[in-house]
């Protein structure tokens, strides 16, 4: 049941509050609070711990899995040039998955209690508190769970000797995405390419939140027509 005129108390655990916002949730969650100190999610210390992840845990945990997966294809007789192509293709597939998940799942419109609650856990919390450094990367426990269906889909589509390298490439793409995402929020790039990418992503957070779904690049936004207009283009209309 939606409480009319419900107001979220930011001093209390948020996760089980946001569902009560109903249709007002979409407006609330896209009004960012810029603070490096994130809110508390759960009353339970255990569940709260699972929502917080330091950025360096992602490469520390998943790069060994990437290298192990790639080595399996090599041990099965695949040559290095073949494995390299598979890894690159896996990264390419990840970029499309990154865009698709961000656009169609993370930005789904919700208004029910559990819809709002689940959306807040998946992505809404990041838009509400975009500078929360401990909730920028995906929790390893959740990633581990999602790796199983990804691996099984690859097993259906690929051969036994190509599956590990493709999986390793996709997982490497994920690691690159999460580390890049953290850097775009908290790094201070001096070179033009990462500086423009940071500007592109922060534009998604603070100006046009229904465009610019690519994180590591704007390639798929260009392909699918979700590239946001520049400020100069908007002013000239």
C-alpha cells in the first residue's frame, strides 16, 4: 500500500522506505544528493556490509578468474591469436550488454512498492547518491551469481574450447566497465579522451538522464539513437 505524501527519512535505512513513494519515486530518485558519504541501506549490519564494495576489490577478485578462463582455452589447444580474437569478441559483447542492461533494466519505470525497492537496490541508489564511493561498483557476490547464467549461455552457443576464452573476455569487459565507472565519478582525468568520457557520463546523471547509457564508450548510444544533444545544440533550437 502506498502512503500518500510519504517523505523519505534520510537518517534511517532507506531500502524499505523508498517503495512507499509510489509514482513519486521516479522524480525523487532522479534528484541527486552529491555527497561522498552514502546513506545506510539496511538495519542489519550483515546486509549493509554486502552493499558496500571498495573499487579495487573488482580487479583483485575477477582478474584471476579472467586469466584462468583464458588459460583453459589455451590448454585445450587454441592458439594465442585465436584466443585473442575470442577475448576481444567477449569484450565487445559485454559493451552491448552494458548498454542494454543500463537502458532497459536499470532505467525501467517503477511505481509499486517492490518495484521501487528492487530498482533502488539495482541502480536507483546510484542516481540518488552518485558520489557514494562504496556503492559504485557491483558487489562481488551478485556478480558471482550472474556469472553462472552467462557461462551456461556461452556453453550452449560456443564449443568447449572457445567458451572459457569468450567468458574471460566478457568478464574482462565487465572489470574494465566497473573500474572505468568508478574513475569517471572520482578520478580527475587530465587527458582529453577520459575527460570527455567523464563529462559524458556526468551529463547522464545531472542533465539528461534518459540518454547517454554507455559507460565505457558512447558507441551504442550512437547506434541506437540515445546520444544526448550538446548544450549548444539545444540552445540553437
